[in-house]
C-alpha cells in the first residue's frame, strides 16, 4: 500500500523581510493534507534548490515581495535543474506585475499568484498539477 | 529505479528519492533497505528530544555545525539529520519547520537534512524513522541526529532507536515534581538545560541533578538495592565494573549562542566510548534489531491474515459479535 503525500517546500528567496503570505499559504496547504516544509526568510536560490533536493518535494512555492522575481526565479529554476529536479513544479506568489508573468511562465513557472488569491485555488491547482503528473 | 551504488557513492538525489520510497512503503523502498542493510551498523545515532520550544532544532543546528568543525587533522563526520514534526490528526497535513533553525548548515555537502511528518505515530517519531536511519547509515553517514516531535512525558520511542539520547530542558517548565515523574527524563543519557542565559536555569539544573541523585542514590544506575548493601563484600573487579556505569551529566547550554556545545559534544563522545567499552553498543543494537524483526513479523502476519481471510465468514462472525451473541475473544478463535 502506498500513501503518497504531496510534499511542498515554501521558501522566501531574497531579502524581503516579512513572511505573512508565505505562512498563510503554508497553513492552507497543511490544512489540505499536504506536508509543507517551511524554510524561513532570506534564502538563496542555492539553499532553496538544495532543500528541495533533500526533502524530495513535488512542489516549490516561492514567495517574493521585493520585486526581484525576474532575477531570482530563473536562478532558482536553474539550480533545481542542476540538482536533477526537472519534475518539481514551481509556483510563485507575491507582488509580480502582470507584464512580468508571461516571461516567468515561459521560463517554466507553473503559476503565479498575486495578492488576494483565494488559498483554495492554490490548493486545487497543486492537486491538479500532481494528478496530471501521476496520470 | 533507485540505484544503491549511487547512494553509496554519495548521490544525494538518489538518497532523497530512496527516503521517499521508504516513507511511502513502496516496493522500491523495501528493496533499497535490503540492499543497504549489509552496509549498516556504523553510524552513531544520537536522539535529541524534549518539550516543544526548548530549543531542539537550534541545538541540532549547533551540534551539527560544531561536529563538522571539530577534530583537527581528522576528516569531519558526515552528518544526517532527521527532524520529525507532528502530522495533524484532523487533516493529515503537517507543517515541518525545523529547517528554519538549521540555516547555518546550508551549503555544507557533508550534511543532509530531512524533515519527516509523524504520520499518526505517537511515540515522538514516525513509523519509518528507524528505516530512515538504515538508509542513512548504509549511505555512509557517520552521525545521525534525530530530532523528535516536541515530546512530553510518554514519547520515548527515541530511547529504543538511538544509541545516545539528549533530553533538552529549559527553565520555567515545571517544578521539581515534574523531574521525578516517569518518562522522558528516564531515557536521558545526557540532560541539556538550554537557555542558560535565562533566569531559573541554574535551579532547573539543580532540580535535575537532585532527581538523578535520588534515582541513583549513592549507587549506580544498573545496580539494584540489594547489590548496594552487599557491595562492601564484592570483589574489586566487580567494583570496578560498577564504577563504570553511566551517570547522565546535566549540562547548561545556550544553543542560540553556541555556549556549552563543545562540552556537550565531549559528553556525546564519552557516551559513545562508554557504550563501546562496556559492550552496551552491541547489546543495544541487538535489542533494536530484535524489536524491528518482531515488528516486521507482526506486520507481515497481519497482512497474511488479511489476504487469507474469507470476507463473508468474517462478516458473519462480526455480525454475531455486534448482536452480542459471541464475545470478541471467542470470535478471534474462530477467525484465526
């Protein structure tokens, strides 16, 4: 019998100093029955990719409020690939201008969420993404 | 398919995937445990337990950091950390936050940290924590630090798994009666009183020392009372053996500042040497393997029974039990 839980890493790359949003989403995913690894503030892309490897997560959720997403997100994606984690899906939440979203999606981000997103939608998107992978 | 050789050669992704397979009880996980088993038995398993908020994660962080710096000229030990946090009994989800306090360890390829949800186990560990130690031991880690769920008085599974158990206490968690209750304090090989910079830490340490003195009297932990009375008649050789018995040191530390960590590591090393010199190391291993084997037999018997039982017959017997026509004890005899 296999009991495969969805494992999610919630990480905050870069220097922005508050993690309210990250904690709210971590809690929501926990309540949806997922195992959420929360790593805290001020993570480098290398640290995030290494934690994703050690924890063997299905999903990496990046919370970025600083505006540095165009620099940070591709770097995280590259480090994940270097670690052989091509199948890990990356979600981005935070303050990302509309104009920047298409480029992030093109680079391999699964979805981008702005302020006020219903946490239930994030939960459903993650569940769908994992189901799609398993089918 | 997970490659055992890759794990042995330090492939971290293969190791990580193997742990997942084990955690989810996949066939690949069983195979990897089987393949790695001949390579196990070398790692020192050190448990860190204590009430929530006493500073277990911070201490584990400091221990790993200091162990990696220790011993000039010697290769530093490869360290694996298993950090267990509770699974919600209502949603099955878990928030695993122990890595937050372990950020100092990022970037060190000699350290591997894995968070683990307890998934319904109640003894302070997850059901698969022991299996994780098999994988990590077989992968060549010298030291495995196991951080339990924030534990109270009854979560003592770690005592059966680890060679050395550190119980972390902090000032202000209860009076000296707490110290003489059964449970977590009894399993300590080393007692660390954390947050020594806070008021009351000295008193906590004193209460713990008094508790230990009361538990051991003038005698030693393994000796019964009758032996103590007779001890004056003992041969010198027996005396010597008794003198070697381990008495858990009580140590003040401030994990956030790294104070007392070097001394704590010395005590961990001393305890390891003590276990090896007295033969208790082998005895503990034998005891643990015996328990593991028994547990596996139980599991497998249950599975066998579940595979063989005639469901209609089971329902029929159950019906009789529900209608109070048949006591459950008699029903078991009919069904086995």
